[in-house]
């Protein structure tokens, strides 16, 4: 049975080994996965994964957003999966079973998550990037298109905002893992947030999110572990 804390992914978006280790020690018993992004992985290298695993049972999510020609993406994913993370993120614009043939050689059964549309994007940004009105006026249509491409490419799930989870589950199936960033509890909302399509933990889980990514509300709290527990309590109420 999945516990409320099992939904929570905490991003280690810090710039030093010591900061990452301090947060890992504090939060390892209160979350499901630590997300290691480009900043921390590039600055500290693979050793950061081994170090984090010394604290508790929280797993690793390598958020590397691999994006290149198919052969390069496959090789990069295989290199990343050797560290036995639970998830690795990719872009799979080409679809066409881009990644479906790597399963047999995947040493840790690492699951592939495709990025759909970053939660920092909004209509105006999509227009400036040249997207047609069909997609710039309806971000959910673009998310669904990319989610279908991810399924065709052999991905196990997608990164999407909480606003698109229910649609993806309905159109593609419950077996498509949905990881939702941009999670902001009501008690942590701020002005000029860089995340544009945000949602509360409870609403995201109600919509069908399998995992939520929430960093700032926990990281900036006076007591990060208490903040993580408070989010878990919100999730528990939603599940009931």
C-alpha cells in the first residue's frame, strides 16, 4: 500500500555537496525520492548518488533531460541507468520506439520519464517560440501530443503539470506514470514564482499524479522535515 510520503519527490537543487548531504540526512525518512538535476550532477558527479544512498531508504531520480539524436540518447540513458536510479528523464521528440529496445539491457530496471512541457512555460512563451495557435492557446493539447509520443517511444511515464494528469490517464492509460512538478501547498505560495502552472499536493494526487515534485516549500521552511510531513498529511487527506 502506497503511503502518503511515497508520493513526494524532493529536488536537491543546491550547488554544493554539503548542502545536498544536509538535506538528504534531514529528509530521507520523509520522502520517496531525491531528484538530482543538472546542477548537482554536473558539479558533484556520480559520487553524489552513492553518498545520498547512505541515508534512509529514499531512492534516486536522475533528472538529466537527455536530448540528442536517438543513438546518443540511448547510450546516455544506459550510462545513467548503471547508477540504478528509479527514474531518468529524456526528451523524445522523435517518438518511433526511440527507447523501447533498451529494456533488456537496463541493469537496474530504471524507468524512463519523458518531459512534455516544462511548467515554467505559458501561452505567451509558446507563441514566441513559434508554436501554432492550436498548441500555444491550449497547452494541454501539446502535453497530450508529447505524452502519446512518449508512449510510442517506449517511455514508462511523463513529466507534466497537475492540470494535465487526469487527461493523460484517461487518454493513454493508468499505467503511464505521471510525475508532476510545480507543486505548491497553499501555505507556501509566493509572488513572481518561476513555475507558471502550479497545483496543490492534494489536487495533484486527486487528479491521478503518481508522484509530486516539491522543493521550495520544503527547502525554505525553518523545519524541512516538518514541511514534508505537512505535505504528506495533505496527501493523506486527499487519498481518503
